[in-house]
């Protein structure tokens, strides 16, 4: 993590550390900017200023599966991301790659029927580690960063499963070093229920509540991600502040003694 500045290098004015004073000034300037925009009738621009990040990376993976199989070890076989600009409320990019499983390399008939992904498709695909490297390069090409000092985007998913139970679990099993920006995300399902004051529900029900219908093939990762992106966009249009509401436990740093 980021180390705090040394005591001897910190400057204090009237007993308040300089970094704290800078943060207060920034917050004050932000509040004043929002107030001015609202006075001028620019509600959309005011809402954009309040967003903690501009872009959403909407993720919905597909994984190997077997019908009624307990303790089945899932592996990701499709990794799609839909990039949403929360300021313009438009999709501004897509990343999609199929993924080759390395433990249970043969897809079950149930899995192919459910997802539409064939054996030949995954046989020719890169591994999960390679796909994550390709995705990181894709973000870099667009100049998107998510660090302690700059947060251009956040991930979003339909619940905790994609980033916690599929991606994080598989990376831990296989010793894959994934980027830290995967550790926090917007749980769209929960945020939807909180904002509209309703029970949590599935993608097609959320769309129906917003006056829309599901587009594409259910259990196609890219189609599911596109529909979740539509839901999040409509929420922003309805005045919902999109924010990170779910995360993995903090990573532990161990010292070798």
C-alpha cells in the first residue's frame, strides 16, 4: 500500500496537516461547483460531478458447469467487459475473450447448451492469465487508471459471484496475480434494490421494472454484460449515484523472515 509521509516532511498549518487542508479545499470546490450547476439548471452535469468515477467496467463471466454437481470446480470460459461512460451515459467500448479451461478442459453438454460456448471455441482461446494481461493492456490503450491517487473506473457486476466466487477464487487456486482493481466493485443487483426500494431480482426483472426487455441470448456473457450496462445507465439517468458497494477482504502483505 501507500506509505504515509514521514513526520519530518509533513507540513502543518494551524495544527492541520497540509494534505488534509488540500482535501478539504477540493471538497469545498466540488460542492460549490455542484451548487452552481444546479442553480443554472444543469442537473445532469451536476450529477456527473458527484460521480466518484467516470467509467463502469461491467463484467459478466461464464464458467464451466455441470448439472446438479456438488463441489464442482468452475473455470471461467468467457470474459466480457462493457465500458460505460457515466457522464454521457453511453457504451464507449467492449472487451471480450473466450478462455481456455486448464483443469476440466472438456466442456459438459449441459455447459455448452446453457452458454452456447463450444469445445472448439475454448480449445483455441487463451488461458485466464493471458486474458487478464490482454484486458489490462486494453485499459492502458484507453488511458484508464485505477490507483490510490487516480480512479477513472470501477467494476460492476450482477452480484458478488463474478468477481468474488469465479474470478478471485480461480486466480487463488491457480496462483494468478490479478490486478487490485478487481477487488472492489458496484453490486448492481443490490444497488438497484436500494435505489428503487424493492427486493433483489434477476436481470430480466430489473429490466422490466425499468420498462425495458432483455436483449440477446441469456447466459451469453457479452449479452448479459450489455444488459447490466443498460440497467446501470438507466439507474444513473433516474438519479442514482453509482458507487462501489462491495469488496473483497483487504489483501494481506506477508514479510519473509
